[in-house]
């Protein structure tokens, strides 16, 4: 089926998006209408929408999958009310005659000559009812063998005769097996347009359905951009295009093809001409008012427009009514006007002459300054600044832009504040007395802009501003300010992956310690302590203690809150989460009483983190959800908000609420956190999609692993990334690749792994307290405690043995939370690849990593079951009695990746199936898998439990205990189905078949997708793949794929068995059963 292109398509030759986006409901409505037609019920669908919204694209997609239906298309022509009669029907008849010859007209050429003069003399019969009847009869005859879809496009241009014929077909003819689809542009229907009444009348006819095609949401815009570019666009590009195109697909494609959309490139010339064509058709009296309105913005209040226009009210009202009738402006309920399309306003504004442009904006600025109530509450400062800047009045623009920036900061509108301060910097050199006008110097302005830009999440620009500020400052005169700038630089360098930032932090400490003792110093010390603790916990704890003491001595509650939170961060693993929680709760309460929302956000990040660690996943999710709301209140969604949303998503993943977790990751993606802050949600979502076997996992994993190429990645990020790399290879069935990734990961911790002979930590003792760091070689280094483990100075030595600890091993030992998932993944890779050396390396490290919380003990138990022997017994243990802790799935708060990959069950149970032999598993092997299952059951995370259950099932089956194997598989299968973890679910089914437990895992309806259930119903009544495809608008090849998946999921061997399962599961409706169609053979 082909469609004549509409007026919008004719103006461009740009690349068209191949994606069909955001029209599921509309397609479903059209398919439902066609379904009714197939049952001999006539139907009509009126498809309305503005130009460019995708009506034709919708019908093309509908036709593509409407198997067995014939389509005929006619186009109305833009010739006005008295134009060419019957134009769309003439086109249809011409198409039929061209394809089938005049015989298709069944000897009625004379009557049809009214539509096609080339057919010969017109019948002398004057009654047009004869023609209407002939058209109806023709359509009915064509629909005898197959349903017929008649598409009439651009009905807003239809003449009266065409509308009458349509009305006849709908009301009088009621032709069976014919679906009539008419499209029209809603933005062409002015109040007196004849189609308005016609559509209203048709609405009351039986079988007529109205379908409104609206604009796309932001996600739809993103999909189109991805289709045009061939890759996922940046979030800022999506925001810019969606803001300008307002969800109109045609406009989205045009802007995408014009260059970098994030840079707000000019409107393409062809599109500009199209947009201005309707403006040019307005009367001369109305066009100036539209130009005045365009200078005011996309929406403008009537009073403001009236003030700036300074023309008689009657003339203004007449002009506005003309613009509203022409569908260029829309009157709103608040007494203002809005451009129907933002791009129309943009085109009109860009078309202003230079002098006209400056005068109009100056008039707007003066009007709003005189009466701020003319604009929305709180918007006057920004509006005034914008208009003076557009009027090129630099002194006024400088002052008002700074005032607007201050106002934006008070509203926590940090991105707007940063943009306005950048403008002030731009204007500074153009205004000789800028410092006097603003009452501040250039360095202060630089620092203000830096802080706003950093808070808004533009880290690259913030780094440039920081460099300029450091170049301008005198450290000896302003040590505290210099320390503040150096601290910011260290944070930026680490966040962008350029370096660890420790050198800058060390210098900042030196300067801060010499500064006067006040609240600002205490707050800065707390900030430095928090940052430096990532690299050196002992030094972080020391500085945090200084900050806390200073805050308490000053009696400054705000500084005390931040110092307390920092102390807990710095003392992580030195002090258990249970012990630290009361202090965190106290800091939360103090921040709340002070109204310190940013402090409250940080408190809730730390609390959710601690609760996650002790295994209170529900509490962790609740605290993180509160923190997310708080982050939104103070405009830090792209910074602190990124941490707290990651905490929320990870806690939900631990609880098995994967759909909710995925939605929060999607929300994080929309905020587009900068630098390494954008890694949290990315790792989480990559792992989640990997566990679900989603096709998008490949791209997400690739984007995540790309961070490893950066010069610096913190251990809290690097360890989970290395885990993800192994898990991705295992999920792909690449045992060799997984082993190589694991060897690379463990090798990255230094070449001395095998020879590192430090004993396991004593009960209650952390490796953090047993590794001494070498003294720094020269420079103003950070003083370190005797027990510091710091990879930044080249490793350390074990206090008991004196053995040198490779730098990376220190990272591993002081980060057990992230080390255990990595070691577990490496163990599964060793088994999958039968790599004994890799297994030995894992065992060697297991005995050296602290095992304080139940999730860590569960990992140790899983590794022991996987690799065999008493690995778990050698894992480093803390003192008993800790509260039940969570599966610290690689990255809560500061790393953000849940270990979600799945090795095959055959590999996961290597403890009883050694690579070199096939002996039956010993009782010890089975006991180890039972221990792993119970450890994960205690921890409470369903996915890890299910994976261990698969290992237990295989061990039990190999030992001949089919009852235990069946029970374990049934539980694992149920968990996998609940989580929609398709690879794990398929592994359960394969293992059940391999060990002869067919039917042990009974698939229910929830195992199948909605589409697979639809296919199974039709398989069960004996339909062939072609017949199923025709019913469900699928190709036979696609149906075949669905059938194969159904057979695999239901653990059957053919279609007949699948039909039997469908009956057992109650998937057949009573009408199918009553009809006797109960076999897959069709008999």
C-alpha cells in the first residue's frame, strides 16, 4: 500500500525516522475496527490530528500488519469548498481501473464517468443517488473475498459532494466487510469550517469511532531522535528538541536533521517557510500583533500584550481573534494566549527586523519592570533580564541578569541560575563599571557561577570556571577560599574520571587547617573529609573528627550535622552499620529541625545505605524515596539526587520489585547525571536488563564498561564494573570470555595475588586495621594513621607478616561490599571455563576479604558450593551477632551495580561436577549448596536465592534425590517467573529436562507473554501459522518464533502437547471449547 505524501512531506527531503513511536493505543483501535469488519460489521474510523503529527504514518503501519486486507487510498485536494467534487473517490476508481481494467466497474462506466471523465460520456441520469449506489456496490463487491479498507486522507479539504457520499456510505449503504478510514487536520478546523458539523453528525452514527492522534511525549521524541541518529541521543538534546517541537513528529525529524539539536540550531529554511506561510496569509492588520506576541514568549498574558502593543482594544481583539481562528494562537483559561506551535513563534520572532526586535524587547522589559504582576509570580526578574538582553541594553542586562540569578538560586533553579550568571560573565567586559554596578568583584562572580554550574550538574564547564578562579586567587590572602576552590577541583576531577583528586584535597587540607576557626571552615573540613575518605579512610576519619570538634565548639548545628554524616562515611567498616545508625538518625532529625534540606538529603542517602547493608531493604527503599523528594525540593536531582535514586532502585531490586527499580533508573536517565554520577543508574539497569535477557542489555553494558577506559575510576565504581563484565560474558554463554574477564579483573589487583599470604582477619578485625600504608615520598602529603590502606601511594604492607600488598588488593580488601560480588562472578567463570588456576586465585582472595554481613557470608557460601572444599570456612569473618544484612550488590550509594548475571546451572554446581571427571557428588557438596541456599534465604534477595536453588537442584539430581531437585526447581522457577528473569527461567526448564524431571516445573499463564498467550489460544484451536498471523497481524515467520518459544517454555515437544497445556491452564475461552475446535491438528 502506498500513500500520496501530504503537504508537509513535500517540503523536505531529509532523513525520515524509521521508528514507529507511541501509537500503540491508536493501532489497537484500528485493528479492533478491522476485526469487527472481518465479522461482517461495517465500521468507520475518523482519524484527527494536527499537521505533522503522524496520521499517515499511523495508517502505513496499520496497513503493514493488516494481513489479508486490501487497501484503497484516495486524497482530498486543497481546492476549497467549491473545488473538485469527489476527488478522493475519483482517485480510488482511477487506481482500480489502472490495476484491473474497466471490467472492475461491471459495465457502469457511464455512471463512473462523473468521477473519471476519461471513461467516456456521462450518464444522462441526473440523480447522484445512482452514483452513490454504484460506488457502494463496487466497494461491496471488492470486499467479498477479503476485507476492504478505504482510506480517505485530508478530509478537511473535502468538498460538499465528497462529504455527502461519505455520509451515504456510513448511514445508508452500511457496506459489510468495508472499513472506512478518514483523516483530517484538527488545526485546519476553524470555528466555521464545514467539517466540524459533519464530524459531529457522524459521531452519532452506529459503528463510527473518533480517533485523536496527539503529540508524542518526551520518550516518543527520544525514540525518533534515536532512530534518526542511529544511537541514543543525549538527554539535553532530547529536552531541547521536545521543548521546541512539542512532540510533533514531523518537527522532531526536521530539527534532528538540521544539526546538533542540543545547540538549538536555526530552524531549517524549508520548515521556516512552511511555518511562516500561514502567518503570511493573515490580514495585514493581524500580522503586527502576532510579531509583538512572538517577542513576548510562547505564552503571554492579555494585559501584558495590550500594554506592549499600545493599540486600541477593539483593534487588538480583532487581530487576536483572527490569529486564534487561523489556529496560530490558542486562548487559554487564564486570560492569555499561547502559540499553538512553539516553532511558529520561533519562526515569527526570528523574522523580526533588527530594530523591531530591539524595540519590542525593550518595551516588554519596561512594562514588566513597571508592573511585575503582568507575568507569573516569581518570573519577573528572569523576564526583565531576558528582554533587556534581547534589546541589547548591556548595562541593564548585566544588573538584571545578576538579580535574576540570585532569585533563581533562592528557588533552587540551579540550571537557570547558572545560565544567567554565565550571561553576567559574558557582559562583564562590555560594561566598564560592572563591579560597581553589581557590588562584587570578578573572582566572586566566577565562584558564584562555578557553584551554580556545579550544582546544576555541568561538571565540564564547572572545571573550566574552577581553573579560572584558582588562577585569579591569592592563596596567602584568602586560604579558606583557596581551599574551597581546591576541594571543588578535587571533586570535579574524580567525578569526571580525570584523576583521583587527592592532590588537590591534600593541598586544601593544608590551607584549611591554617584558616581561622569558624563555621565555614568546619563545613569545608567536613566536605574534604567526605571526599578524601574514598581514597584514605584513616585520613578521612581524622579530618572528620576535626570538623566535628570545630562544629561542636562553635555550637554550629548545621556544621555538626555534616561532620557527623562525614564521620560515618569515613568510618565505614571500622564501625558497623548498626552502631552508626543511631548517629545517622540523630543527624537526620537535626537537619530536619534546622530546615537543612541538603543535609537531610545526605542523611537519608547514608541511612538508606546503612539499612541496605544490614538487610533492611524495605527501610532502605523508604529512606531513599524520602531523600529523592528532598533532592527535588532543593534542585539537586542531578547530583545528590543521583545517589539517592540509585539507592532506591537498588533496594527495590533486592526486594524483587524489578519493574519499579527499572522505572527509577529511567527517571535517573532523564536527569542525565554528569560524570561518574551517571554510572550509578546505568550499572543497575544494565544488570537488571541482563538478568531479564532484554535486548537492550548489550548497549547498556557497553556504555557502562566504557567508563573503565577513563584515567581514574574509584574502587567503588571499578569493582562493580569488572563484575558486570564477567556477568555479561556468562549471560552470553561465553565461558572463555567470562574467564578472561575474571582473570583480567583479578590481575588488575596486582601481580602478587597468588603470593600474598596475609592470614584471614581475626574475629571482629578488619583488614583496614591490618594494612599499613607506606609513607608518601615527598610533597605535602596527607598524614596517615598506622592502619591506613591507601592504593594511591602504591600499596601497603600487612602488619602481621610485613608482606607487601599490591595496590589493587588493598582496594579489594577495604571494599568487601564490592569485592564479594566480583569474587562470586569470577568463581562462576572459573567453573564455566574449567579454569582451575582462576578458581585457585578466587579461593586465595576469599580467605583475605572481610565477611562481616550475611550477604557477604552468602556470597562466601555460594563460592564454596561452586568451587568446592571449605572455601567458606576460610572467608574473613567479623564478630558474630550482627543484624541480618543485605546482599551488598556492588554499589549502593557510591557504585550502583547489583550483581545480576547468571551462570548456567551446569556450571554453577562445579563443586560436585569437577572439570576432569564425572563422579557423583559427595554429601559435602550437597551440604554446601544447602548452606548457600539457606544463606541467601536469610538474606532475603529472591534472585540470588533462585540461582543458588538451581545449583542445589543439580547437586540433588546428580545424587539421585529427585524430590529435593524437583522442589528446588519449582521454587527457582516460580521466583524467575515473578521477576521475569527469562534466562534463569529458561535455565530452570533446561535443567529439568536434562535431569529427567520434565514437568517438574509447570509453567503457568504468567510464564508466557501476552502475545504468546494469544498465539497459544489459536494454536490450540488448530490454526496454521499463516492463519494465526492473519488473525494477530503478524508475519508467519514471527508466529513460528512465538510457537517455538511457547513449546520451550511449556516444556512440550510439539503443538498438540502445547494445546493440551493450554486446556489445562484454562487459556481457551468457552466459545472455542464449545465450538469443538480443541486440537492443534485442525480436526
